[in-house]
C-alpha cells in the first residue's frame, strides 16, 4: 500500500484533531527498503505532545514524533546546535500529509530555510576534542593485537572521521545510514575508502585506515595529544 495513504490513516486514527502532519525518512527516497518505517511528525494543539512512539500499523513499522508548535521549535533548536536534526529534515524534505490551519506549511518553509542555511560552525575547542579522540583511537589501533578490539576501534575511527568531515565542511551530521548518506554527498568516495580500510584493519592491515584518517586530520592541524587539556566542573 502507498506509504502516504497509510501514514494519513495512522494520524487520522490516533490524532484526529491534529493541526498538521508530515511523512519523512527513507520511505520517500530511492533508499527505501522492505523494512523502511514510516517516520511521521504530528503537530497537536497541546497534550499529550511531546512524545515519541514506535508501533505497527497495517504491516508497517511506524515512528511517531508528536509535537506542539512550541515543542517543535524547541527540539529543532536543540538539535540544530548539535548540527544534526532528524526532526528538521523530516519536515524540510518530507511529505505534508495535511494542514488544517497553515501550521504545516509555515513549518515546512522554516525547515527548508534552516536546512539550506546549514548547521552552526564547529567551535575550535570541539575540533580539538575530535583531534584528540581520534589520535587516541589511532594509538589504540597501532597497539592492538586483538581482533575483537580492532573491530570496535576501527568502527569508531570510521564513525568519528566521517563526523569530523561533515563538521569541517559545514554539512549536517547524521547517525547510522544517514551518516553514510550525508558523507557520500559531501565527500564522494570517502565512504568507499573507509569501508575498504576498515575491512583491512580487521585483518591486521591498518595502514590504509591510518592513511585515510590522517588525511582528514591534516585538514584541521593533524593529530593532537601533547598539550591537550580540558578543565572539569567541581
């Protein structure tokens, strides 16, 4: 069944008094799979929003993200400061299912504007935090003789390196599959390099992974260990 039709039915059944609703996520893209879920943003006048719920409807896995106008803005503001806002993108690139009073169109316009403007720039201190954490992982990788340890070290190196590339290029971040998709858009070919390098590292051949990571670190000053310092809260 058409996912848009199913999504409308979900909202009509569970929140018939909703002001607006969006369908977003992979189900509307070429990346849709047999297991893609329906990511639905619902805007209410008030309670029981805000909440998030996972459910099954008509054979579809459904994720409901239920908000009021005020909580939508609060969540988007908070997520934007982290340079990663699934809620923003579900409304910027999603399908407006219905719009009773114009709220849906207003939020769609605002979401597209914010998405196009991009996330806030990464602060110099946060870049140093990335450099330090990645340097520490590179040292762990160099010293590891355990295949199980290398699995998680290499995976973490790939994730953090991808996140750093997105941040220094002023791009929106993402998690899991969305990290891979955003990275491919910003740095075509880097996903393939990381994939090949991680596979090699799992077999003890770490040179390729170290090379990829060092290439990225070179863009922000290279590895960082000696002299790194952060204050703590009492």
